[in-house]
C-alpha cells in the first residue's frame, strides 16, 4: 500500500483492509472484487490484484506458510527484487539486500558512482554494494558494526538515512554519520550524483465520461481485463482521438458497449490528472438515454 503513497493516506485503508482480511487464508478466500473495493481511492490497483493472487498462491503451493527464501518470494505475483529483499530482511532478518529510491541515491553517492542511475551496470554495482552491507551469503561478512544490528535494522536505517539526511536536493553532509566513507562528499560532488536520465515526455490525452441517470440509478460499467483500472466500476469513459468529435465518440461508445442510445447533456465538471506518462484532461457530462 505504501508504494507511491504516503503513510498518512494509507493508514485508514490499511486498518479497513486488515479488519476485513486479518489473515492470509482469509485474503486468499476473498473475492477479487472485495479486495479491489477496499483499495478504491488508493490507485495502482495492480498492487491489490497481485496481493490477492500472491495470497492464493501461498495457500495453494506453500501450505499457507509465507515463504522466507528470496527465490520463493520472488516467484510470487507483484514481488520484485526490492520487495523480496524487504520482506526477507524486515520480517525474517535474513541477509537480503534492498535497493530502492532512497538507498540507490545514498549508495551512488557513497561510491561516487556518477553513471546514469538507472543504467544496468550502475544498478548491478548498487545491488552488489547493498549485498555487501548486509553480509549476503554471496558477499561474505558485512562490516562488523552492521553485524551488531542485523540485516533488517541495517536496511531500514539506510533507507531512513537516504530519506532524511542524504536527500535528493539538500544532502546534509556535515550531519551525516557516514560522511567519512563518502566519495561524493569528499569530492564535493554530492549535488551532481546520482546522475538521472531525462524525464519522459508527457502525452496529453482528452477523456470524456458520462453519468447517465435514471431516477436514483446511474449506469456503471465494470472495466474489463486489458483496460486501465481493470475490474473497477466506472461511468462509461472514453479517450477522444485527435480530430474526432467528443459527442460522437461517447454516444457511439455507449451504444457499442451497452446497446443504449444516449444524448449527451451539459458538461458538469473537468479534472486534470496524471497516469504514468499521460497528462489527462477528463471532462464529465450528464447524459440521458433516448
Ligand atoms: S556525506 Fe553527504 S552525500 Fe555522502 S551519504 Fe552523507 S549526506 Fe549523502
């Protein structure tokens, strides 16, 4: 839930989720639509689908026991290298490395690595460094002070250090507990490292949605697999191709999907929001069927 989302926003969702699904077995037995409903408003719905699918896989293949092994964790839906390392080290104190937004910046600066941060070779170096710090089996002993605390605490401390001291634009080197080992700071290059790739160009999209009202009832459509926000309920919504009339696209879309002939009424709202590399203007209309 915390991926790309603040703690404050997550807390009420987390509490409702645990109240409804207090155990892995109950989550596995739940319907995907229930899981998605509890997630509604948090965004990034693939997280909810993957969580549910992972619970089902653990019940089916691991007798309901959460795997501890990095490779087994990695085989679960939605669990990539970072999440596998975070679960293994935080939950089971296993010597598993993690590299995420805060630690990759911290490690690149400590190493003075000025290659493009997301490059394959850079990432390989950062993961190897992270493995060394926690004493991963393939990398021998970790530095002795690290061993005193255990991999879970070390990983969390390094993430906090990146988040609070070695920040993206204002690294506080004089207050940093690892300044004596930092190559970027020694070379006064902490503001140049890490090197980031240019941001992707955003594409503008115009979407239109229509609320078709029949007394107290609204026409809703469940978004099918393959569409963005698959599985969620939504008003009929369409992206308007450039050069095509909004009204024609919406009425033809509703007719094709529901068999209903509608007329578009007045626009009632307009929102701007971003999804991945798209900058979307959503225009909302009232409508009625004929
Ligand atoms: S010394 Fe400065 S650049 Fe180096 S890790 Fe600490 S805060 Fe970051």
